[in-house]
């Protein structure tokens, strides 16, 4: 059996453990004769060979008969939810890269609801070991057909025989870019132990399919490859660098024919030198082996070294730290718009209120824009003609609420709340317009970034040199500014740049709704 890379552990000396150290005090509850017993026994036998402490080993499972596995291992374990074990394992190995993390799953749990998670764990090369118990049936839920059930199998959910083509787990893992792919059989103990040990020592994702017999709902599903009397004539035991020879009498082999792998008899004039030599690093050969059904390839089918997901991720983290220093989680949390939903009623329609951090009213003008568009659709050309002849004076613009550049931010925010407005005009000491400060300014420049509003001035965070109009400007000019630049408010000034009013999208819509 080929070992790709020894598992790195934080301990200076190997820990001496025995199989008994990995046997938990829980009563094993599988059906008598279930193949899961054999898998459990081999796992408990193999783990002491790793020489790492039990607290550095974790088993994570989903839902199914196989998913009881963590209870029976005297290690850390997580019995998670259906199909999601690879996601939990990914998170765990990322934050604790020195752990030996195992995913225990079944053909139903791992390839149906969990298929998406399994695929991405493989393609990312997450440093976990995925052991898939394949009994070609749903056992825990009492005998429905699974993603690996052969076409035509009659079950409780397919009484006339399933019409679906089964998934090939090995082909799926290879297609998903797994870096270690192997197969074994529950009743061939020494072989299974070698495969599990090789998987444990691989750095990166290791996918192992185990042919496992369900004695209750699908007994004999793997009989050609598990029955002692016939299995050696049907199994191809792969060894890296060794020719592909099989059969009870070692009288058959695999050659590379015109259409792929072909079975030959050595008695027909073929020599051992003519046979294909197994190479675990050849993806093309691995793919051909995954499609082979006679003989059934067992052992390590594919194994290569590639950068792992955790290595790539932590390299980026370290690079970011080198460039920017240690991160500040609180600062990151406060770096963008943050919404606080208060558990109080607004007294009108019973809806809960939402406020942006910084206590600015979250009721922005998008609804008014939608209303204006609805008016345009309803009135059509009449609205266009009406607007063409109107000036800002016709709208009766409101007098602006003004603050000076030296005003404190907390005062500006209080004015916005008090008057339920989204914009203040900012003036110099001589009353000339110097800028505006809007909800947008508060959200993008203040909220979550300025902790003491009393210590900051409006001048530091306002928008300088805003676009302005005079009172006799056409309404369509104001709408053009708003639509092309995304303005919600336009200041109105006189010929001396002194503020005399302010117009908003809301004002236009309200006027039209009341008068058109």
C-alpha cells in the first residue's frame, strides 16, 4: 500500500496507544451481522499506528446507520445533520489544522443531500478523510433505494424497480479533483486496514469507498467481491508500481487495449511484463479503473500531493497580516452599514422599526422613486408636459434646515431625527453655502467609524461643493440631476449663494400626487 505523505503532528514523540484505547463505553447498536462492525474494528486497530493522541482525532458524521460511528470511538466526535458533515469538517480543520479529521458517511447521506458538500470538500483539497460506507440502500430509513442502487433494484420506494442510473462514488471523487481515492471491502480486514492507514497519512482530502453489506435491506449486494470462495477471482488488488494481475491462481491480468483496460489470461500467451503497471499518480489510469467492474479495483486508485485548502487560506491570512498588521474584529464589524432592529412598535401599523447605526431613519426615498415611476406610467405624456412648464418655485420648496461647519455631528444627527429629514445644508459663518450632509454621508462616512459624535464636526464629513439650483430653475433640471447623479436632495440658492430652500424627490412626488 502506498503512503503519500506522513501526517504531521504537533507531538515530539509518537503516542503509544492500543486498540482498546479507541473503544468507547457506548453499546454498539447496529443490526447483527452488519458490515459496520468490521469497519469499526479496523478503524480502532489502525488509529494507534498513527502515534497521535486521541484528543487530536475527530470523527464527524451526518445521518444514517454509519453516522452512529462517532459514539463508538473514544475520540472527539460530532453527530451532525444530514449530508453536512463535510462542511463541519472543513471548518474544524481550518481552525485546527493539526487535527486528524474524519468524515463518516453513507451512500445516501454523502451522495444525495450531501453530494454538493462532498464535491466541494474534494475540489478544495480540504485536509480531511471521507469514509463512505456504500451498501447501495437506505438502511436507517428502512430500505429505500439510494444514489448507488443498481438500476432495476426493487425496494420500498421503487416496487417496480428503480429506473435511475447509479452514481459511481470513485468516479465522482475523481471528477471532483480529490487527491486520494481508494476502495476496499468491509469483510477483507487486512486490506481495509491498509487503505485506512494510507488515507490517514495522506495530506489533503482522502476519499475511501467501503463496500459494506446491509444484512437486512440489501443482503449480498457485494457478494462477488466479498464472498471468500469467489472474491479473489473478481477483485483486482492494486499496488503502486506492481503489474495488474489477479485471480485466485494469479492467472489473469489487465492490459491496455485499443479501447482501454482489457482482461487477458496469461495462459493465452501474455506475460506479466505485458500487463499494466499501476501508477497512483496517473489520473487517466485512475479514471479508467473507476469505470472497471470486472475485475473490481480495490486499494489506492489515485494519490497525489497538491496544496491543501488550509495551507492556501492561512497563507493569505499571514500575507494580509504582514501587509496590514493584526486584524481588529470590532473595527471590521463597524466598518460598513450596520442595521439595528429594535424590539419596539411604532404605534401606527404594528410593524417593528429598523434603524441604522448612528440612529438615522432608515426610511429612504426609493419608495418615492418607485411612486414617481408609477405616476409616469399612469399619466404618460401628460406628466411630461406638466413638468416641462414647471419651475422649482411652483413646488413651494421648504426652507432648509441649516447648520454651520463647526457644528458637532451629534447635533446634526439630532436635527435630522427631529425634523424627519435626510439632508442638512451646511453654511460658513457668513451664511454662504459650504456643503450638505445627508443620510448617505452619515451611513458611508460616520456610522460604525466615528465612535464619539460629539467630538467630530460636520465640516469633517459633509459633501463639499454640492450641485445647486436657483428658484427659477425648471423642475426637469432638478429631476435630471437627481436621476443621473443619484441625488435625493438638491439645494436652492440665490444669486449670492445663500441657501433659500431645498428640494427632494419626495417633494416632487408628493406635489404631483396631489395635483396631477
